[in-house]
């Protein structure tokens, strides 16, 4: 059993044994107003899909109405800025990811929010690798064949950028392969996927969740996955490390954040509701089908991961010579 799964199972066991876990107790931690979950990307992307799968069970556990509010923008900046400046009263949360709350911290010189200072981590939903997804007309099947084709194109290929994690993972990959590519910003995974399918863009780095159906139908081809191990829903897709990109390992995660200074009672209520939702058989099975490894860690554990990844991606940006925006 891997570390993430162990953490999830442990958290679930603790919560199952805890007393005072009734809906009414959770509802007391929040006001009677609807709770807003701000998503910094368009509907249909990983952040949006995951929170919408969790909302029904979270609603039952918290005893409040939950509204998903999509604020699509490049790398989720607009939505996260809105969330960071919202009243810390327990009625506003942000669905963030490794891009909005780790990569953006150093990638942008003048980011309008501080991913660490302006937010309180609540709990991580899940983690997954990303696939190098391409329009079906591109030649070859391996990452090396893709690189050889890119070298024949003046300016390389057009890369649909769904978010900061995909952008950084792509830039690091092209640097390792010694090829030049052209980044084109899109407002989330769903628009990026559509751009690749239509041929508007050549490639994107997307989660299995975003690409699985189009890969199975032949509308998208996949050259590899960014994680250190293969995806259980795409077992035939080799990792990039297997294909000679030594030491390459990028994980994408999603989770819930609250504005800084949100009352601890509201943060704990949301955290407990997330774990209840993740451990429900129907949600757990749906996450598995989408290639997502559930986490459900505590606010304290999640904060450690955010701080670790901020430093990890800062170092990657500096060492890879990726220009800051």
C-alpha cells in the first residue's frame, strides 16, 4: 500500500471511530448561508470534476448548501485571487491544485495572492500523474519520436497550457529533450483538451481524468505519463522515465483551501466532510475509474505538502532556467 493510500485509510479509520460526528455537529461550525467553492478553471477539468463528485456527500455531512463557482482564467489566478480576498467566515473555500498553490508561488513575479500566506489548507482530494496528450494526427508513439518530429517544425509544436503544473512539467520536459515548443494559454483542462482534439493545439499535459475517453476513442494519442509509476487506468502507457527521461516525475494534486484566518471549526468541518465523501464507496470507485489516488489528509499534513512543493517547484524553475512570468 502506498503512502497516500495509507494516509487516506488511516484518516478514514480515525474519523469512523471518532464520536460527535453527526451532521448537526458539523453544521454548527458554519453559518446558514450557502458555502461557495471557488474553482479557478472551466467546468469539466480535474478540479471541477473532483469537487462536484464530493459535494453531495459533503453537503450531507456539513448540513449546508454548497455552490460550485467556476472562475476560469489562466493558471487559476482569478479564482484564487477572489478566494484569497473573501471574508474568512467559513462560507468561502477554494479548490486549488499543485499549480495554483505551489507552482504559481514562484512562476509569477507579481502574483495577486500569496498561496501560502493567504490560505489555510483544508485537505487534499487526490493525486495523479499527467499524460503527454496529442492530436491523433501527430506521428510516432514514443516521447523520443515526438521530440524528433518537433525538431522538424520551425518553433516546435503548439502546447495547450491548462494550468501552471502542466506548464512547468512541459517546460521541464522540453528542456530535457532539448526541443523548443510554443506555449498557448487556455483556461483549464477542458478547453485545452478540446484544443488538442480539434487540432487547434498539438499537445497538452493533462490528467488521465481529462484524456481517458478521447484516448480510448482514438481522438487523442498519448506519448507517456509524467509520474514515476504507470496509471492503473492506462497501464499500457509508459512513464517518461521509462522512455529515457531520467529522474522525471511530476504529480498533479487537487485540494480544498480556505482564506487565511478562517475559523478552525469551519476548516475542521470541511476537512471531516471531505474524508466522509472520499470514503463513500461510490465516490471512491469513481475516483479509481478516473485514475485518481484519494488522499484526505489533515490540514496540518496538507500544509506540509504545499510548503514542500512550493520549494520543489521553485528549485525546478531556477535549475531549468524556465522564465518567470
